[in-house]
């Protein structure tokens, strides 16, 4: 049982009643706004009563007050306005809540008034229409419902006129019960509001992506040659479609960055800091290249590797303009959500096609793959090169800073290890005897693939046929025409890179600098 406050404790009771009533008003308003934010994610960011009333307030503010606000609060002026609105609203609903002991219908009246203000602001904002009233109306309804439930939990009579006419004494105030209900309401308000903000920022980023320009490259790299794709069913296509491209990142929610407000800062050990916006980046000469990227966490035979055609600005040129100090051995990149990657400067400057990419396979970068701008450095694992949602580049030394995964024990420098994968037949496949196409992909970015061999059981390594080479920065398909004989068989593959190094058969796990070992599968032929 919770703490019971008897009807007799008159003095303190009236104070508690007012406090409880005020809390109910604030909580109900919180749930109302949270609900409205969540629903505004469906109707568009402009339908949020907070955004609409805020916008209307800005428009209604006389010029002298606006310039006073900008003078006084600078770039925080909008935040000050929102805080002001929140305080006014909070005081109003607290007063209404405190009065609702005597006049329980007041909560409904207040909800109607506030909902109407929100709906009126939303529907009259430029570019809005009738549908934009829905979040405010739904929010008001949620506010009424919440205040009713909390009043019931607090023991406030919410019944008809007979009830209100009688003494509004606190029949039995169960403090624990009310606290539970209050915490639940606060939780709902926070989760709904947070989710609503999240969804609408995602909608803003998606809208930005939908209108983002794809620059015309000044330098178009080789197109995948005919024969890069061997056309064997079941093998990863030579260019990986965006929809099936692997995704690896620490982001719980895909960061929502819009191109219009995107900015990149290049700073640290440079002669001149550089700040550039998305249009500035697009105005730079662009290159278009096929580049295969891979994740260090990929197990032998795993899926975390893909090949895309990317358009971007050469990173080395930008760094030369910034004037990188000779001892600045590390480029630390940061994303909008605070993730960090460290890349050796020497690798980026050695002539390879390191770029700030804006386009992936003919489209603006998908949100999941780093819209609007990501970094790519052919030949390095993603965690030391491929920063998505990039917003900051800082030149420093390798000793001075450990990025996110380095702090967690992964290797500081991580060139991609030569690997090969059997895509078909699948592991444990049941096959008919006769000709079988054993096929897959092999990669050793920035060294290229010169040879792929297949071994059946304890037999000799037999050469596979290779797809035509695109560049040394891309993977190659391979196929081995096998005449399958009845029985269970182990099939293994190995690749040799462009420098004549054959991948090692020694099996090591991905930690700390990439897995090695042969991809081997078992099949049954019968
Ligand atoms: N912002 C950010 N960028 C990131 C990561 C991340 O967690 N956050 N992960 C990196 C890792 S480990 C890899 S393998 C690649 C994967 O890129 P993809 O998801 O586009 O395939 O992104 C890299 N860039
Ligand atoms: Mo990765």
C-alpha cells in the first residue's frame, strides 16, 4: 500500500493537491507535445505544433525585438524563443492543473484551446495544408486522456456535475500509485517526443538526398570491362547494388545530415584551415572510380565486402591546399555522431584515389552509407578509412591520437588482407554429379588479384578462370569448372595478389587486423 493521506490533514492536503494538480498539467502537456511530435513525423516537420507555433511567433515578432534577440542571444536566439514558449506553456498548464480539483473540466478546456492554437499555427504556415493540423489535434486528445488518467490515479474526481459539486476532497491519495503513473507519463512524453524528432530529422535528410545533385566527374575512371562479371548464377555481382551493400557502423540510429547544412572543417597541423559546404565540395573537380571496400570484422567467407562506383573529390588535393605539415602523420576524421577514424596521411597522399565521396553507384550516398559525404581510401579496411557522415578532418600525428576502434584494441594501421570467397555452390549444398561451376570473388585492394586457385579435397591447387580486371582497387570474380564426382567433398579457394603474394592458409580471427585462412566449404554429390 502507498502512503495514504487522510481527508483530515487539511493544511498540507491543499498544498499537495495544488502540487499534484500542477504536475498533472505539466505531464499531460508533455504527453500532448510528445504525441504531436511523433505524429508530425508522418505529416512532415512543418506540422509539429512546436515548429509551427515557433515559426508563427518568429513571424509575429516585431523587427526591433528580433534584432534585440539576435544582438543579445546571437545564434541561440531560436533556442531562447523555444525556451520562452516552453516556460509560458508550462506555467499555464500548471495553473490549470492546480485548479482542476475544483473544476476538472478545465483540463479539457485547456487542451482544446492549446490544440486549437497549435492546429491554427500549423495550418497557416506557408506550404502547409489541412493535414498539418492532425498532430496538434491528436496531441490535444492525448493530453486530455493523460490528464484524466493521472487525475484518476491521484484520486481527483473527474466525474459529472454531481461529483464536482460535492466537496473536492482528496478521497485517498495513494502517492506511490500517482508517482508510478506520473513516471509512466513522463516516459511516454520523452520517448514519443524523442522518436518524433528522430524521425523528422531523418525525413529532412531524406528530402535533402532526394534533391541532391550528382556532380559530373572531370575524370572518369575505367568502367568495369566486359567480362568483369562472369555471369555465373549465385556469385556476388561485380558492382554491388546499394540496396544489398553491406553496412557496418556503430550508429544505433542512422545519422540524419542534410546537405544544405553540411559543413566540413579541415584543421589541426595545417597551414590554412579550410571550411567548406556541400556546394563548395561539388564545385571541386570530381573523380569517378570503382572501389571495393571491406570490413576488418569480416570472417573468412563472410559478407562484409562490396564493390561500388563512387564519385568524389580527391582528398590529397584538398589536403595539399590546406598545407599539411610534414610531421602530421595521421588524419583523424569525425562523423556527425562523433565516431572517429584515424588514417595514415602517407597512404592518402601516395597517389591512390582517396576521396571524399558524394555518390555511390549513380545515386547520392544512401543515408545508411554516409549521406551527404563519406571518405574512401582504396586498400584500407573501413575502420581506418571509410568515415561516413563525415564532418571534420583533423591533421595530427599517429602517436597523438587513438580513434574509436584503436582504443578498443584494433590495429592502428590496417591494409586489407588478400582474401577469396566461394559464393557458389553454397556450403552443405547437395549436388548432382557432373559439371559444376564453383565461383566467387577475390580481393586485395590496391594490389590487385593475379591468380585464384581451387582445391578439391586433398588434391592439387588448380587455377580458376578470372573475370576481366577492372582496376587493382576492385575485387575480381573467378570460376572453376569442376566435374563433380559422387561423395562428400571439401572445396577450398586461395588468391594471389598483384605483387605475387599468395594468401596465407593460416587461420586467424578478425581481431585485431583482419582474418586470414582459406574459405573452405563442404558439399555432397549424389
Ligand atoms: N560514421 C561512421 N563511419 C564508419 C563506421 C562507423 O561506425 N561510423 N564504420 C566504418 C566501418 S568499420 C566500415 S567497414 C565501413 C562500412 O561502410 P558501409 O557501411 O558503407 O559498407 O564504414 C566505416 N565508416
Ligand atoms: Mo569495418
